[in-house]
């Protein structure tokens, strides 16, 4: 801007942002940035204080109530927190003092509120949310609060049990709620163990369970860091045990004696998708990015995902009809790691069933999922039985799918190692080395999944892919 000439782009590093990157808690992250001392923190302060000044001075011009402004900005622009909710996080009184110093005055009603000893725009009491009502100068219940279940409102007195990876809530009416809260909600041994324990508790006398959360993403998949560590140490027995436990979890979800509803949203990848596939009913958010993406790290879906997609593909085919198109479609979805960009798009992919439900308003998702649990229970839920009649094509079908893989490889649509992984996937979907078309059990396909997964963990190129994904967040095409 001084010379009016072009110059090379320089990489800029802001210590405040670097420090907050590993922090998952949004509230803590906002506080850390606001307290920062560098240019990035200063920019955030200016932006936030300008926003607070503008929003507070638009009452009653735009709305009489603060919760309506927050709701409009969250719904209309996808914000996690509205301006008054963000202001609460940063501390209303402290921020107002800074705003006055910086020439960005808050509205007079905010100063009156603080002078009266009220220092937050919202408060939670008895599991309900109240907002500061300006005309009455007191807290009022947020309208329609009974229509929504916010897990944050239940943390004080409705948490039954928790560990570092998950929490179990009492959602009321005999329904349990299971929430993941690991980094990116990745599913590791702690999560799996907790889900199994929660299922035991549910079967001991509850109506059913909702598995869902209100983080930005449902689950980014399995914990790859733990897997990489075990693979680097050559501990294949540990890997085999991890996969066996994961399969046990998904099959318990499918075959428990009480209904389990899964509520995916945001990123629902890999293991998160496999868990969703095994629900009695799925209550998906409209904005759900869901898919089996394991091939991107040199693996195959081994938590029951390959088995379930095979089962669904073959169930669509009537006796006497040609089965290969359906099988090939399911193979391509997994073999290319295709991700649905919405819940509606996941239906023709076979990941979400036409009988499942979609919540357009994400705030209603847990409430909608709970309603589905109660509906299933009241209809007289009958515990399903494991399938032993899954149709697989054996060597003849495998040869046809392998021919398709070979053509993709020759056309350079896939790499050499993509071809190796794809053939492992095809082997499972066709039932292995069976000489002819056969009916097999779910456990048979689960065993093939587990065997292939452990074998791939021993491949150098798989470990390179996992390491690259952990480091960059992007797939490696080796």
C-alpha cells in the first residue's frame, strides 16, 4: 500500500490464533482470543465490540427481544452463537467497560441492566433457559423452550455418567441420551466402552436411547492416532481387538432389546457413519455430510459398514433379478469414499433409509430423535434377530468387480494402492473365496472385514496415508 507495487506474499503467524487452534471448546476459544495481545486479537475485539454496539442499539428498532436476534443470526447465517450469546461468553460487564473506552458505546438499556446488578443476558435454571426481558427488567423463559432439548441445559443435574470421551444424560420420559465429546468426536476405545456400558444400562429398564450431540460435527470417524500408534508398534492383536470391540458396539446398537435412534449432523464420517447405519431409526440433520471414507487412508469400513452396505444392496434385489448393478453401486460408494452433502442425498446412496427422518431445524434434532424413540417403544418394539441370509456372489461376482477395478486402474482413475484396497473391499462384499452364490451370516462378513482391516494396517502405504491425513487433514494418493 506504500509503494503501490506487487511483492511476494509473506506467511503471517498470529500467536493468539496458534494458541487457540487445539482448543475445541468454543467458549474458551472466544475468551482466549478476546484476551490476546496481537493484531488478530485486536481485530477480533474491534469486530466483536462493533457488533455488540450495533446489535444492542437495534432494540427495539428491529426486535423487542434479544433471543430473537440471536436466533435469527444462528439460523440465517449458521453462527454457533448469536451476538448476545457471544457477549455473555466474553463477560458483559467487562466488555461494556472496554467498549466505553474504545468509543463503541453499548445501548443505554445494557448499562441500566448492569447497574441493576444483572450481568448476563441469559441464565439457566432447572434445565430451562431464560433471557433478559428489557421492558420488565427481569428474566423470562425463552418461548417454546419445551420444544427443544439443549444438552448444555442438562449438564447440571441430568448427567448420569461420563468419561473423557462421552456423557450419558437423562432426556426425560425414560429416554437416555448419549453424547460424544472427544476431539472432533473421534471414536476410540473409551467411546466404544462407554457406548457398550450405556446400552447395558438402557436394557436394564429404560425406554430407549438417543445417540447424538450438539457439537459442530457428529463424528469424524475412528481415532486414527491410536490406530497409527498400534500399527507402528506392530501390535496387530491390539488392532484386531479394537475392531472386534467396534463391531460389537455397532451390532449391540442394531440388536439391543430397546430402540436406539442415532442423530447425525455435520461431519459423520467413517466410524460415525457405521454407527448411524446400525440404528433402529436415523434422525438426521438436513445438513449432514455422511459417508464411508476409510479408503482415503488405505483401509476398508470394518465396523460393520461393508457388511451393512452389502446387505442393503442385496436386499434391494428381488429373486431372479440381476444383482451386479446394485452391488457395483454400493462398491463404488465405499471404494471412492463418496460423501453425501446432505441427508437427502444420502438416501439414494443407501446410507440413510427412506423410512428414516430428517430435521431441518438442527435445534429440534435431539427432541425429534427422542420422539422417535418413544414412538418405537409405544408401538411395541420387537428386538430384531441377526441376519443369516445375506446373499453373496462368490468368485464369479468377485471376478466381475475386479474387472471393473482393473479398468479404472488402466484409465488412471485410481492409483496402484487404491487398486489393492479396492480389491480387498470387493473380496468382502462378494463373500471371499466361495465357489458359488451363497447365503451367509452377518458375522461371516464381519470376520472378513476384520481380517482385511488388520492386513491393511500392516501395509506401509496405509500407514503413510494415515500419517498424512493426521498431519494435513487431506488424503494422500500414493
